[in-house]
């Protein structure tokens, strides 16, 4: 089924004008970030054949870090909580996690926040894969801040710059493999 791409540009302009009328400079200041969020959202739901390049301006990068990372993190947190309640999957004292197409780390962060709640001391090794160097760098910075500020401890991470559409080999085995919001972006069969 093909989903028509709506042209909302006029309605978008009108909406922002109304927001500025109503909320003043606060709305004016947030217009760029709001547009970047919508842009990315359009990209994520469009079909691969009609999709352009990944929107990756600074504004899009800010949107990914400050909006999508936080909005998507509960997907891993909530699933881990459910699986743990049903199967006790988080009880091991050492865990190895692989995050494929990790982006800015929403799924890794969600899972790690779950694993560290209640002050657990287990050790975690996290391997993070993406083909986008900017995303991996942003992940690294955000993750370092989380560690520095005590969101999780005993966790070491390894950044792997890989394209999943090409053949690759991983030497570790894992307790968790995360693939959040990324299968729609991978064209070829993953070997
Ligand atoms: C929508 S983001 C999702 C990021 C994160 N998993 C989340 O849930 O927020 C998709 C990520 O998959 C990555 N990606 C897409 N195709 C890829 C490929 N062939 N190899 C590695 N990473 C890929 C993109 O660079 C992007 O960072």
C-alpha cells in the first residue's frame, strides 16, 4: 500500500503563525526544532523508494537527541520490564548487549536505565553499531554524560562503525540484541 505524502506546508505556516500570535517568541524560538522533528518523522514513515537522504542538519541532530531519544527510550525500558517480570531475563550478574542501528542510543539507554534501577551492581558490556558516524559520536557523548552523572555504573560500551547492509562479523555472543526503529531503513538481507 502506498501512503500519500501530504503537503502540509501552508497549514504548517498557519499553525506557526497562530502559535506565535498566542505564545509569542517562545513559539518563534521553537519553530525550527518543531520543523526538524516533523521532517524526521516524515522520513521515518515514508517508503524507501520515495525517501530522500537522511535529514541530518544540526537542527535534525538536535531533534534526534532531545526529542526522539527521550520519546523512544520507553520502548526498550517497558519491554525489558515486561520480559523481566515474565522470564527474569535481567537477573544475570553480567550482561552483554548489542544495539544494531543504535543511532543516538534510545534503546540502549532505555534498557540500561531499566537494568540500573534499584541500584543494581551487575556489569554490562554494550556494543553499539551504526553506519552514521555523527550518530555514534553523539551517542558516545550522551552515554559518557549519563555515566558521569550516575545514571548507570559498571557499564562499558564499544562503538562499532558498520553498515549492516554489508557483510560483517561479530565475535561476541549477546544476552540482548536491540534493533529499535531501524529495520525500515535497512534495504538488504542482514547476513
Ligand atoms: C530511526 S534511527 C533509530 C535509532 C535508535 N535505534 C532508536 O530507536 O532511537 C535508525 C538508525 O539506524 C541506522 N541505520 C540505518 N541503516 C543502517 C545500516 N545499513 N547499517 C547500520 N546502521 C543503519 C541509522 O543510521 C540510524 O541511526
